């Protein structure tokens, strides 16, 4: 009887039993209104994630291209060159992982490995890459501090400084991300459960991800800036001072002797003073640019965590807020090449020279093409 009833309903144009009839939006003229379907398509999160993926991929590519460019530039300091290269690599990893993390992943519940739970779903790798970038920024500031304050021994101890910096980068990153490891539990196979953050855990996260790195950056930056200011104030004294800075704070120029005997003319003295002034300015651009980026990331995370604690916002592992936050962190990492170019004169000059060379080649090719057509 049920089949006969369904046949009667089909023949009469009525919807089948238990199946709702499709609804259509009709405007005043009797035509179908497709605005509802268009709106539903536009606001799909998947399309928005896809749109946000493009700048992340472009930013990661720019960081990799900057890494290649820096690797071909000659620096007076091996440590400076290594830190600039690894900074581009770490920022590129943050951008690429942010683009990868935008799309939700589906796993079989019974076959979910514990490593996937702790490293992918928990976003441990993302935090690890971000802390690598931040620790590298700390070492860049320490490198500038050592080149200014300990300029007599900087060249001789460059190997020790290099090993110490990279030990600090990876060791501090591992320690600071330990709290992230304990934010999920895998008690039942296939069940990756998020653990609610405690006040102590949140405090340790803020200290490890923000307070300690920013304090180190500002401390070493202020010390190096004060040293440069004293060098400018005591310029022209009888004592010979060795300054190992350039106008980009990358410390990649050979040591420059500064004294009244070596700069007898007023123009030479002003040139050396301007060099120190530009070095301090470039150091400030790099320091406060990176500090602003780190502060924005951690302040946003702290606010969202508080909103989630009071039940105002959803900041769980699989929420859209976490994906938007990840995208914002990746976009800020995509902007780090701008800070690097503005704070390192050698990189900026190399890019300008390369751009001029490409422009000259294009103009030459265009001139030949015009001559042939004529």
C-alpha cells in the first residue's frame, strides 16, 4: 500500500511521504530569486579559508625568496647571515603551516594516531614554528648587542656565539612549548580530547611565549642603543674606538676605527656620526617591528582565551576562531620580510640592485623589439 500511495503522490505532483518538498524563493514578478543560494555559497567557511590561503602561500614564497637572496649576500658576520637566513625559513614555515591548517581535516576515529592528536590537531607544530621564529628574533637582537658592546672580541668568538644562539633557539622553543604538549589527552584510542587550561598553565604560556622573549629583546636592544649613543657622544676623543656596525644594524661591515686622527676633517666626522645614528635607527625599526608583531599575536590569543573561559567565544581546537587566529599569525609572519628589508641595509641594497638589473634587461629587450618592428 505504501508504494501505491507514493505512486499516487508522484502522479499528482505531491511530495513523497516523509520527504519535504523543495522550497523556492519567488519574487514579485514570479521569477526565482537566487539571492539566497548565492548568499549561502558566498558565506561558506571553506571558500573563505581558500581565499585566505592565497596571501599565506605568497608570503611563504616571499620568505623563501628572501632566504635565497640573503644566502648570496656577503656579510662581515657569519652569525648575522645565518640568523637572517633562518629567520626567513622559520617565517616561511609559519606561513605554510597556517595555510595548511585553514582547512579542517577528517580522520577515522578508530585510526587516529596519538602523534596526529598531539602534533597536528593540537597545533603543536604551529606553536613550535612560531616560537622558533621568536627565538631567532631574540638572537638577532643579541647579535647586534654583542657586535656593539663587545666589538673587540666579536670576530674572534663568532663560532662560540653562533653555537650558543642556535642552542638557545631550539632549547628555549622546546621548553616553552611543553605546556602545549599537555593541552590534550589521548586516554581512549581515537579520542583526542582538549584539556581545559588552568590559571597556572595560562601564566606559563604567557611567560614563555611573550614576557620572556620580549623582555630579552628590549633589554639587549636598549643596552646596544645606549652603547651607540655613548659612542656618538664621545666621538673624536683621543681614544680609538672600534665600531662594528653599519647603517642597518646588521653588523656586517668590517670594524671601523673612529678617532680624531683618522677623521681629521669635519665631513668625515659627520659621516661617521651619521653612520652610528642610522645604525641606531635601523636597530629600532627591527626591534619594535618584531615586538609589535609578537605583541599582536599574544594579545589576541590572550583575549580569545579569556572570552572562551567566560563562555563568550569558542576558542577550542576545531573552532573557526582558532583558524582565523592561525591565519592572522601567518599573515603577520608574511609581513616580517618588510621588517627585515627595512632594518638591514645590505639586503635592501641588494634587492634594489637586483630590481635595477631586471629593469635594465627588460628595457633592453623592449628596445630591441621596438627596433625590429620598425
